[in-house]
C-alpha cells in the first residue's frame, strides 16, 4: 500500500467500525426493548398452574419485571389483552395482591388522594372518562394486527359493582378494603386516571367546578 494513502485507509476503517458499532447498538437496543407483544408471548408461553415453589415465584417475578419495563402506551396495550385471565385465575389471593402492588405505577397514590377530594359527581365523571378511554383503546387495538379473538377474550373494563363502590366510598377507601381480584379489575382504570391527572385533566375540572 502506498504510504501516502495509508491515513485515508485508516480513517475509512475507523469510520466503518463506528458504523458497525452504531448499528450493533441500535440492533441490541431495538431487540432488548420490552414490548406488549413480548409480554403477551410470555403470558401464553408459561402455564402458571403447572408451576410450584421457586419456579412459580420466579415466573411471577419475571412477569412483574416485563410489565414494569413497558412504556405507558405498551403497558396499557398489555393490560387490555385477554391473556391475563388464566394467570390471575391461577394465582392465589396472596400472589394476586403482591403482583398488583408490584406493578401499579409509583404515582398511583396521588390519584387516590386526588379522587378523595372530588365530589361524587366528579368521581363518577372521572371514572367514566377513564373507562371510555380504555374502551376506545381496546377498539383501536382490536382493529390492529392482533389475534382475531383478542377483543372477545379481553377482560371487562370494570364491573358496575366496582364502579358504584368506588364512586360512593372513594378510591382510597375502596382500594384499601378491596379483594385482590377487585384490585386487578381496577388496575387499568387507575393507570388511565393517573395519565389523566398527569395531563392536567383533574386540575382543569377542579377549576371548572369552582367557577
């Protein structure tokens, strides 16, 4: 090789290595990112009823890890999927409680406190709006590239019993006294209400009611 061309050759090799490293980093980040589809695949691949002891506890911890690694949009998609039912049914009451506490957003207590300060009419509107948003999200997801039975197998948004109790007693009291099964039913609604609060919906409604 001509010595005059050697620096250009080294620069070219260096640039090629940089491109390879950048491409490899992007590929790794893209493939290691947790998605709702990966959570659903995990739910379908593991039969919790067949597991006992440490293997069972490890499977639940892995599900917690996967769910908590999701972005808000992916988390909502995963929550709305029908693959949850067999897992929750297979869990004991204690396992359900631990799972729910481990996967609720860190700011959900703020939602409970804000909800307590609302009059009953505002509570009803907040819950109904959250449920409406979840229904709309489910319809959008059902029309996307998902299994044909996705929507029909999905859990109900919220039962009328849970809705009425939450409105009358307040979410904080209701949540503290509820069974793990009711908490599981309420979890997607709580997460949706948290998003509403972060977007300033609760604050706007307080201002509207005070004027």
